[in-house]
C-alpha cells in the first residue's frame, strides 16, 4: 500500500470514528435523563380516579406551568450556575456543560409535572431521580479537586441535617424525659458526652466544606430549585 493510500485509509477511519462518537453524543442528548421507571398500574389508576378536571382546566394549568417555568428559567438557571461556580470554581467549558445539564433537567422536570396519567407520588420519585441524574451528568467534567469540593459540600449538608435532628431530639434525653434517643441512627445514646462528641463531629464536617452552615443551606436550595 502506497503512503498516499495509507494516509487516505487512516483519514477515512478517523472520520468514521468521529462520526460514531458525535452520533452517540447526539443520541444521548436527545434521550437526556433516560426513560425512568415505568408508571405502575396503581400510579396511573390513582391519577385517573382522582382527576375530575375538565380538559379546558387542564390546558389552562399546563399553560400556567409553562409560563411560570419560562419566567423562572430566566432567573433561576443563571443563579444555579453561579452556585455551582461558587462551590467548584468552573472554567468556561465546564460552565457551558453544567448550564446545559441544568436546562435539560428543567425541561424534563417540567414535563413530568405536566403528566396527567400518573399520580403525585410517581411524579415526586421521578423528579427526584432527574435531579440526581443532573448531578451525575454535571459532575463528569470536574477535576479530582473539584469532585472533592463537591463531596465535602454534600457531606456538609448531610451533617447539617443530622445536627438539626440531634438538637431537636437530644434535650429530652439530657433532661431525663427519655432514657435514650430512639430515633438515633447511631443507636441508643449512653451519655451526654456521646451527644457532645456527635455534635463536634457534625460541626467538623460542616467546617471542612469550606462554607458556613447557612451558606451551604443557601447554595443547596439554589442548586435544587426547579420550581
């Protein structure tokens, strides 16, 4: 095989490989979020049984949702991207990717809310799945350092939730109203020292995120605001 034919063969092979990759990426974008779980007969039957709205009213509600989402996207999507950027320090290419994933999540979640053949419980589960899918897709372009920042923020949010629960339930134990803390995910509390140790662990985890507790709460609320 001559050098010219070899180069031509390599060029054709590279073009075909590039086309396959681009086609795969395009298909993935068209099917963003996948199909999700198929609604059960109970979910669809429940929706039908509880639906007494006329078609006109349904159309009106759909129009209101679309108008609301359209207006919110103009304000919430930029805020969402800014929150991601504040946490992770995104470059321009990463911002474009995260912005795209946020937009697709908005679209799919809006479509899910408009479905009339399924009940609210199924919608809630599907919306939660789509949020997690957005997170997974948004994180694929991050560096190891950025992934570590994200994980520390997630852990900080979990620690905040656990600390709130601890502060709510522990006083009854400390005052002697209850002999132990039955809702504890750590088992029965044996002493006030154990409670203080848990508080310290939660606070240490929150501080390790690099943000204050109220900042974590605010960033989390913005990132998951798909109303």
